[in-house]
């Protein structure tokens, strides 16, 4: 989790959809230098949200545990302060 309390995700594989365990998070696009500004996204009452920068569809999946995502390497575990 980022220092601001939000999980961050990236899409290095270029998949169309990433399943995540949270509804409030940050999207980084891809790993640097190909990424975009790390932006805050909030699904609210919905179960999906589309990143306006990279068009990745994020889907809330309550079956996933904390720090799980599908694909697993989409959880941003690098320098979370950027």
C-alpha cells in the first residue's frame, strides 16, 4: 500500500482488465518510463472503473484477499511514492 493509504496498480502486460480487492486505488499505467501520472480512482457503488489515461478496466473482486490482484504482477510494489 502506498504511503497515502491507497493501493497502486500498473498494467505492464497491457491486459484489458485487472481484477482487484479494493474500490479506491491509484493507477500508474505501466512501469516507468512508460507509465502515466499516478491517479486516484474510486469505483463508488460500481464494480468497475476505466482508467481515463490508459483505458485499463479495473474490476472489484471481493474473492481476492488483501494485496492480491489478477494478474498478480499488476500490484505496484515498486517505489510507491512516485
